[in-house]
C-alpha cells in the first residue's frame, strides 16, 4: 500500500516541478521579449513564439506523470 503513495508522490513531483521550471523560463523569456518588442515592433511574433515554447515542458511532465500512474495500476 505504501508503494502506491510513493508512486502518487512521484507523479505529483513530475508535473509540479516541470510546471515550476516552465514558469521560471516563461518569466525570463517574457521579460526579454517585451524589452525586444519595445525597441523593434516587428519582433512580436518571435517573442510570442518564444514565450509559448516552455509550455512543452509541462506537457512532457504530464506524459511522464501519466506513465508513472500507470505503474500504480500494475501495468
């Protein structure tokens, strides 16, 4: 029974830590993108794209969490 709890904690850490990492990256990229757009308005598209890219980290974390939770079901 304790193994199931540890699996759940592992899944929670997988999604939680990846979300925190993505938030930190998005904060830094967003600040740089706003600064770049203040000087050159044509960089809006690139800045928007660069701001969205760290969200893939959260998707990867969710996939890993689902895989970990699959262990709790026995397969």
